[in-house]
């Protein structure tokens, strides 16, 4: 265990370590330069949060990405100048390599460290790494286990994000190590929500939810129920970005997650389109103008907007207006990619409309937009498709404004019904 003298030793030169609670240290790493995380844009990097509980058997919660493991291990070594032999355990909540791959390097240097995890997690990480020589303790999800003079509980939260996903609860401090849940891709030296710009937090937390977890709404709601059943949570420490230590902040993130998991519609429309020769773009702008008098609208050009941002915008929009020009017998390719991505993320509870331009086959757009997105995700169309030949006239654009107004009125009516 770290003595007060040795804590003082590194408290003047912190090696990037933060004390997040008594006997709990952040020992993770920032991936400052990360700009992409399995197809999601990460404009300000991310962090892989790892924590050290200074019990009589010092225990790490979650590892970091392999490429940054040296920094993680040097941080751990600065806490234990007598060597890594003082560290006894590492608890692994989740097998995805951003939280597991660093153990390969750690266990090469300190093979005595016991890996504590569920059978399902061991089965998964054993597909990524050769675990045959590792010192492993399998635990039952939900059953308390000792780490020396302290106790932890690892609760399984399947599909939040992978089947083996778990969270670890530290009852003595009422800390929840929530792994992917409640995370954000933010690289920062700050450790808590109350230390950063709330609008930056909101943007990145929403983008993270939309792109990583939107598909898993039900499992996320189940995980929230499990958290609500714990005997109190005073601190939530996710494995990416900042954590939460004020009751009002914990309440806020749980409310946001509940709304996002239900895809609760806001008074908002996403106009998502692609265009070759201005026609569909002018139609999109006219629809946005018509709707924008009544509701919030975002107009998103599929070729100029990263899928990450379109997914985040669609998450809480009550309606999707989707437009394209025809390319041979299909929609334009960047729009097709977005339709595939939104389908893959399982957008739900959306009203919809489709529009665009064609040269010689007016049946392509309704058929393709419906089959690629609207039918599989049960988008409810509130106006007839509006497809014009080659390029819209002034009268067509006037009709687009009216269509925008109709979509907005449908959104308002829907929200009133849901009150
Ligand atoms: Fe941050 Fe599912 O890993």
C-alpha cells in the first residue's frame, strides 16, 4: 500500500497521476492524437482511464490501449518505487482492446498480478491474446470479492457495449467504475465533469452515445436499472473522458442516458442529403427553411459531414428528411453510407420524408431510401415523396418549404401526444 510519505514523493511531481478519492488514483493515459475510433471521428482524442485502489492488495481497475501501455506502466512504477511486485490484482470490466490490450505488456513485466474477471470476459480476451500463462481469478457477476482489506462487486451489463461488458462497484466509497457507459472521447488532464466546459462535455458525450451505444438502447436501460439498484453511488468513473462526483451531475448523466437510450424525440429535424448539381441541395435548404420557422433544423450534406456528426444529430431528432440525386439506379454513395450507418445504429421513433431529383427514373429514390433506411428502422413518412425531374423550379422549391412546414407540424403534434 502507498504510504503517506511515498504519496508525498510523487505529489510534487505527479507523473500525470490524479487522486480521485481517498485511496483511489487515476493512472490512465490520454490518447491526445487519436482522430478516429472504429470509424467514429474523435476531434479531441480520448483517454483510457485506469484506476488504482490502494487496498492492502493494490488493485488496478481496467487497462489501457497497448500502444500507450509504457506510459501507464511508468505511471504505476512511480507509485511503487520498489517495483510492480507490490501490485496484486487487475480487474477487467470489458475485453475491447482499448481497455484490455495493455495487460499484455503489464503481465510480461509482472506475471504475478492476478487478473480478476468473469468467465465470459476471459473467453473473449483469450481470443485476442495468449492468456494460457496468466494468473486468473474467475468471479461470478454480482458476487462480492475481496482485494485484501477491501471488497468489490463486478456486475455484468451485457451489450453495454459487448456481451461480456461489466461495471465494478466499490461499496466502501460508493464508487462505480462504469467502463464504456457514461464515457466521452475527450483527452484531458481533468478528471471530472465539473472541471470542464459543460457544452464540450455534452457534445462529446452525445456523439459517444450515438456512435458507440445507440444500437444498445435496451441493454443501456438495463444497466441504468442495475445502477439504480446499488446502495448509493457517490462517484461515477468511466473508462473514457471525465467522471462525475456531484449528485446533480450523476443525476444529469443518468437522465441524458435514459433519454438517449429511449431515443426520446426533441423538437428537431435532421435534413440529410447528397447532391450532384445543386437541385437536391436547394430542395433540402427549402425544406429546412419551411421547417425552421417552427422547430430546430440541422441541414447535413452527406458528402461534407462526417457520419459521426450525422449519427449524433439523428439521435434526438424527431424526424429525418432524406434526399438525394439519382446515380444510375441508386442514391449517391455518401448518402448510401449514411443510410447504412443509421440503419446499423438502429435509429428509432422517427418521422420521415424523402425528396430529391432524377433524370429518367422517378421510382429509384423512394425505393432505395425506403429499403435502405425507412423500412428497416420503421421511419413513419408524414408526406408523400417529392421527386423532381433534373432540377427544381421556383414552384417546386415553394412546395419544399410547405413540406418542411408539414414535417415540423407533425413533429409538434407527435411531441404533444407524448406529453
Ligand atoms: Fe471503450 Fe467498448 O471499449
